[in-house]
């Protein structure tokens, strides 16, 4: 079975980037919009990566291999 370590590692990196985007955005009239945009971007990128990673670990359709004609299985 594959390890869940990469999922939690990337989650920790994503949370770090989200907190950095919350703390280090310059003050201004659009500060809330920029913070929200950055945090949503990081969250959606993480979710997309996680779904793709988990779909490769546990595929819904398992490939089937058949022997070429003329070969015994």
C-alpha cells in the first residue's frame, strides 16, 4: 500500500503558502480580494493535485491484459 505521507506533506506546504499569503499581502484597498484569491488558488490547486494523486493510487477501472494471438497464457 502506498504511503499517505506525500498527501500530508503537500497539505502542510499548501497551508504554509496560504498563511504566508494571508500575512504578507500589502495593505491597500484590495487586500481582502488579493488574500482571498491567493488562498482559494492554493486550495483549489491542492484539491486538484490530491484527487489526481489518489485516482492514480486507486483506479476505478483496473487495466486488463490479454495475451497476443498465438501465445499461450
